[in-house]
């Protein structure tokens, strides 16, 4: 593997693992701009780390949690955040 | 999901984006809440805090539903990203409250089987078992750097300080770990199909 490809793969791995610095992120963006095929490398790493994140034994949630979520959303509906949400949907 | 038909998560998100906070949200919650709670528990180590953040995650998913773009990733990837981000916020807030300079890494973050935990476990699927077995095959060094970066949100510099390693070593372990994970996934997929 060329040094350039190795560097791009390292940056993609750091990005997916959440360990990239701002400079790393900027460098990765520039490399992707120059070579859009790198997006697939990033996505492969992201899929791998997502699998890791969703691999833990599922836990039973409290029976009250869903109701509490729905109450919070009901409070938001009609308020400022709903307007913000509507604005975001138009972006 | 009440009629037993499989649910397309992307359609649920689309319905939420249209403003429906009823059954689409309940169905999405039924599909993913137990997995999200497990991730939050792993990152936060506190059941009560994890339950609290779980609520925030689903409220945020509802809020952000109009922004979900299926071309940029799956629904589960979107949910995990939101959950991880909220958990990292909570860890940072905790760190500020306690004046910690560094987030602490402890055994509770270690990947592995959790049989015997007092929490009520939802029945484990073959998929989860296969994934965990695969991840247990990662080298300990690789697991440690991935856990610190992904689950505690540390940069490579912070990991280097925490583990007392050169930054270059941390980066190469992250790359090796990510390559190993990438290799394992197709094998798991094949084993599930077989």
C-alpha cells in the first residue's frame, strides 16, 4: 500500500473511532475531496464501529420510559422547538 | 409492529419527520431502546443516568427526524451516533462537575460477555453473541484504544497520555483494531447466513 493510501486509511480509522483531531479531520476532508472513493473506506470503518457499539447485551428498559419520552415531546409540540424542527426540515 | 409485520425503520423515521409522535416513535423505541440502553450503560456505568439519557436520545431522534438522510447511513447508525454523542456530553458534564482532568477508564467499559449481571437482560440474539465473540478476538491493546476513543470520546493525544504510550503507537493500534473489525464483520454475516 502506498504511503498516501496508508495515511488516508489511518485518518479514516481515526475519524470512525472518534479519535481524530481537528487537523486530522481537515486533512481527511481534503483527501476525500481529491479522491471521493475514500468515502467507502470511511463508511466501512464506520459500519464496523457501529456493529461494535450495538453488540452489547440488550437491556430491558423501564416500563415508564416511553411514556416519559412521549410527555416530553408533547410539551415541545407547539412550542419554539417545533418551529425550529419545521425550519430544519426545509433545509 | 403490533400486527406482527416487519417494520422498516426508515419509514418510521419518515413518519416521525412528518410530525407523528405516536406509533412510529413507539415502534422505533421497541426496536432499538434496549440496544441503546445497553450502549449507554456501557459508556456511563450508571443505570439511572443511562435511563435518563435514553429519554433524551429518543426526544432528540424525534426532533432530528426531518434531518435523517438514508443515503448517509442506516437508521441504527444514526441512532447510535446520537446516543454516543449524548453519552459523551454526559461524561464531559460529569467530568466538569467532579473536576476530573481525565475521564476514567475502568473495567465496566471492557468489552466482553456480561452474563451474570444483575440488570434484567433481554434475550440475547445470535447476532449479538456472534459480534461479541468476534470482538473478543481483538487484541487487548487494540480493544483498549478503541474503547477509550469511541466510548469515552478521547482524542489520540488523550489516549496516549492515559496509557502512557507514544501518539504514533496509539494511532497504529487504532488502525490495526479498525482493520481487524472490518475483517470480522463479513465473517459474522456469513456465519449468520449459514
